[in-house]
């Protein structure tokens, strides 16, 4: 296994934090979570995940706008 690059690790952490601040969760983290906590259950595709998170944030599919 290769050595960890501190700059790359910091950049990845910074990017993940920025994505979360603007409401864009990390798909790879989701896939790892599903594999770890729901073995045997296939994860959503990247497109399904994006739509699911967008609907959860903006109230899509519920028939109207939802703020919180």
C-alpha cells in the first residue's frame, strides 16, 4: 500500500467539507456506508443518489416545496 499524501488528504477533506456546506453529500462515502451497514443491499447508482439527496433537500416528489 502506498504512503498517504498529507496534502492530498487535506485537499480531499477540504473538498468534502465544502460539498457538505453547500448540500452535496459524497457518493463514495454513501457507498462505503451501505457496504458496511447494509451488506447484501445494492447501493443506489450515482444518478439515483444525486436525485435522492436533491429531493430530500428541496422536497421533490412530495408534491410541493419543503424548506426544512
